[in-house]
C-alpha cells in the first residue's frame, strides 16, 4: 500500500474485499477508489493530494487504494486501461470517473459535490417539515439554504424531488436548468432530469393497455410510441422501453431531432454504464448514430 499518514479513512482494496469496503460503505457516504501503480509517476504524485484531502474531510470521505498491478480481476472487469484512475462510489454505483493526474483544487471541487456539508442538516430539517405538511416553510428553508450554500447540489436536488412528487415536472426542470453548471452535472441531478423528461412525456396517459394496442394498430404513430416509452421508463420497464426505441430508430431516426437516440442515452443514464441492458444496447445506438 502507498505510505500514508495513518488514518482509519484510508484503506487497501482488493478484489476480495471490494464489495464490503467500497460498495457497502458507499451506502453510508462517498467512497473514492484510487487505482494506482508504483511504476506510474502520476500515481505517485497524485497520492499526497489524496492523502491531504482525506484528512481535511475528517471522515466524510473514505479512500480505498487499489494496486492495479496486483488486482487484475478488478481492472479487467471495469475496463481500467491507465493509472491513476479515480472512481467515486455512492450507494453502490459509480458517480464519477477521473482519468490521469488531478490537480488538488480541481479534485476538491469534484469531491465537494458529494461530501456532506453543514447545509445537509438544514436540508434534513426541511424534509421533516415537508413530511409534517409545512410545505411552504420547507421550501423556504431549502431556498435560504441554497442562498447560503450554493455549491451543495443536494439542496436543489431535494427541491426538484419535492416538485416531482407534486407533479410539477416543468418547474423542476426549470430549476435544474437555472442551476450552475457544476450543480447540473451532479450525477443524481443528471438522472433526475432524464426521469423528469419522461414524466412530462407520459403526462395524460390514462390506460397503458389502450395506448399499447394503439401503437400496435398504428405503427407509424411516433408520438404514441414516445408516450408508451415514457410510461415504460417511469415504471422501470427499461427493457421494453429500449426495444421500442430501437423500433423507432429503424422507422425514423430523424423523428423530433433524433428523439430515439437521445431518449436511449437518457435511459442509459438512469441505468448506469455497468448495467447489462446498457452493454447490450450500446452497439445499436452507435450503429444508428453513424
């Protein structure tokens, strides 16, 4: 393991303990995986920066070092071609992947999006107020928190989720679009934005079976297919949604400015890059993109 100031928040990862150290721990907080090699100069220059940041975060971020020369199973499974590679995990999923050496300030800016902040306590209070029926006060608390801490992406994320809960999909989308660029790239906000688009497309569907039969009877009705795809996505019937998107691509790739290709990318965003359905359908997307 790379020499470090002793810390309970810096651990050595292996293929055998990866699930418990990384995936399981990421349910409690963000976990940063550093894939490194003693033979790679950038890895050795990167580590002091990681060491410093981990100690500054004081337990709000866990660092797991994985020796890429020893852990061939992991590097092969995840397609790691170069070191250093940093992968940030949260709730068992990869949130960010950074290739090559990262300068201290740039890396901190990325990690700050995921590390807990004081304003998260304020957010918890707002959610409690909302659950108690104090809707206006809950929104006011979140708005004030955003003003005080504009770099915490979980604040606008929570507000957007509340708006979604109320069926105010356009308001939620407008809030995301009005947020700073760094906030808009936050993984959960990217996913929520994709889902909100499908929620808006599915608005007005009263009977899915009637819509499905309509699509079968009128296969050229692309707008109906678009609604059915949205219904499938918001009910997590992703395989059916992807199959219907492929049908749309076969029929008309130019429909609504390449809707089918864009929608498929949004489904990929919701599923995550490692999902089997993404691996299975990515070649089709590439074929229709050229």
